[in-house]
């Protein structure tokens, strides 16, 4: 649910990391530099977003975290937590079909993204999970890359797929 009490003036800049210790990067986005990541009793050290390993996906594929950051929309009312993963085997003839990919993305949202979002003081309205077969700069086209993106709303601590 949107946070109507926040206005564009209340939001200091368009995008930011999960913690104020973030460093700025191009296009007004911040890479994650420090966040208390608590899940299953594990706590990541500042500056190490990969300290919480990505569990094997239900489809059997392996994924690794590429980056994660908060993206505040221009109206200042919605904040998206973006979790970008690399899973090289999502491309090719033997790649999982859509139902397996969406299952993997729901799994990543519930088991990986939600613990991170729950540990941050910043209110988050939506989670976006991205799977790519290779590292691609955020917002940059790569016609050779295979990429999938899905948005999830957050309801009662669970990810709800926003099927569009």
C-alpha cells in the first residue's frame, strides 16, 4: 500500500541505498553500501550485501546477487526495493519455462528480499526481483541479455506478485 503521508519534498532524492552510509552512483541511484541484513540469524557486515547467500532456487538454478537498492518514484509516494540477480542458466534451450521462473522470483522475494526489507527502517512499498543471465547496468539496454523482472507488493510480511 502506498505511503500517502510521504511527499516528494519529504523524500530527499530519487533513489537511495538501504542505509544512509551509501555511496552515490550514476543516474541518481545508490548502490548498497551498508545495511543491517538479518535473516535466519545471520547479520551482514556493512558494505557486504552478499553476506547472506542466495539459496538454491526451486527450479534447481543457482543465482547470485548482483545489486540491490531503493528506488523512490518521482511522485515520492512509492518506494521500490530492487533486488537484481544473475542466473546464467535462465537463457538457452534448456532454460526453465515461465512458471518455473516466476516461482523462482516469488521464492527470491519471500526468502531473500523480505528479510532485507524487514530489517531496514525505510518504508518499502514494492519489491522488484530481476533475473538476468549476465550483469547488465541498471537501466541500460543489452539486446544479447536474457532478463526477467517482476514486481511484488508487500502484504502482512509476504510478497504478492503484481501480475501485469
